[in-house]
C-alpha cells in the first residue's frame, strides 16, 4: 500500500480486541477519516439508499459524497467510542442481499473520493480488488476480550461471555452468508495482529511500520 496515493485500510476485528480504537487512532495518525458501522448504517437509514439510487447519485453529481458528509448529523470522527449490541438487535440491521449490496456500494463510493480507514462492514471483501489497499485483522485471546469489555462497560463476566459468544457467531454467519468465506480466514488479510500484551498505540505503530515498508 502506498500512503502517498489514494488508499483504503480495512480493519476486521473481534469484539473486545480494541480493533475499533486501533482503527480510529490509525486514521488520526494518517490524517484521514475513520468510518464504521454507525456511519454506514446511518447513511442507509437517513437517505433510504438503494444500489440504484447510489448509482444515480454518482452519475449525476461529482461531489455527491462531499454533500453527504456536510449533511450528516454526526461526522465520522464523532461517532460513538464503543458499541456493544444487545441480544438480537444487530442481525436486523443488514439481513438482505439488497442491503448488503447497498452497503458495499456506499463503501466503494467513499473510497472513490478519499483515502480512509474502514472498520468492519466486510471491507476486506468490498476492496479485495482495490489496487491500493491494506486489509487487517485485529484479534485477541478470549480472556483479553472479556477483561477489556468488562472494564469498558462495567458488566459482569458471565454477561460479557454471552455477549462475545453471541456477536462472534452473528458476525461469522453474516460474513459467511454474503462473502462465502470466513472472517477468520487469514488469507483475506495482509496483516493479522494479536492484541495480547499490546496497547492500541502499539498496534498502530506496528501498522505504520508495515505501511512505511510498502513500495
């Protein structure tokens, strides 16, 4: 990946690994925007977008994405710092082929206009053929994840274990259904980082070192 040209970095992460924070800090380091589920789903819900509507926007107005950014209620840099889905509420967000295709088109539309870091949303799949991209998987041991979520959310261990199990299964089923691969398949990524023994800043430094070695 060449950071001096338009690029996209995708970060797939396990709940409780700290991957979202790594993505946000990495975007800040690179001076680009950070996009996650809150932004993408918010665009779909606010504008009731479909693939066809996005194609019309892209064809009729060169600055369509810039206009979207100006009109958004919450800029990407101000989206929520942490998200824990309650049982049953996330699968309904993206359950149809049409909605998945719309999400992928939104992601591609963003990257047409700017370099960015994207967390989740099957970004590794959306940009698998993009020439200047870096796909990263952030993971951690179960104990690391449990302890981090307990600390961040003030929840009991038993509750956190159930949440992690629920989210892991839900995300894996989602990725498998729409991409015919596993989010744990390391062949989907250029870099895999285990957060055990690392801080988010350590991970960012590792990624930056990797990026700076690329030609």
